[in-house]
C-alpha cells in the first residue's frame, strides 16, 4: 500500500496536475510573469519592493530579512498590543507622511500594515490615490493624469462580490512608464 500510495500520490497525481495546468492555464502555471520588450520585469501575483518616488509603492512586507522575499513569505504575527508592532506602525506612518507631504487624504491602512503573505501585489485604490501627488510631482505630471491612470488600472471585486477593489502595483507602474517614461 505504501509503494502504491507513493507512486499514485507522489508521482502520477503531481505530473497529471502539472500537465493539466500547463495545458489549461499556461500563464498562471508559469508564474504569471510580466514581460516588457521581451524582458521579464516581474509577476502579476507577487509584490515587489518599489522605493523610487516616481513609482507607486506596495504594502509593507515582512517576508524575509529585507521584505518581498517570495521564498520566505508570511506576516509579522505580532499581536495588537505588541510593542514591536506599535513601534513599527508609528515608524511606517512617519515615513509615509515624510515621503508624501502633499497627500490630501488620510493614510490608508494597507500602506501601514503588511499582508499575511508579505508579497501582496495589490494595494487599495485609496492607497494609490494617497501616493498620487508624490508620483505626479516626481514625474512632472498633472495629478489628474495620475488619478486617471489609477482609475483605469483599478480592478473591481471578483465576480462582482468577492474581495475589494484593488490596483496591481506592477501594472500601474508599467502604465506610468508607458505614459511618462
């Protein structure tokens, strides 16, 4: 029984599922890679670290030593009364205020808290609009033009009722590069 289980569940089943995924969903099965001019620039399902002022930044990441490490995903697992969480949140808020001095809306929660995976590729539309004045200034663009890009890159709820509206940070930054390199 053990040998049969190893063969069926350890070999046959994974090969069949991998084969079906390659045939039915090849883009997703191969990592949802995004290419620009034949060069892979990222994945639409894995967040990246963006630090330059002319780009939108994603959620804070606790994945790995420096964040956004897809081989070491996970959240901080700090409780609401954790001093480390409180100090980290205060530092993040201070950094966001310093980085975005012209923001006119309150700081959205997803720019302050890390996701459960630590590599979330999406932010809320509110998080994108919060960063719009900084991005517009760095790119010498009108804020309205940046807001329009955010609106065009906002995806609604899945099937109209699951989840929340979201903006893929990589796709938005690529749209920015296309609009104003």
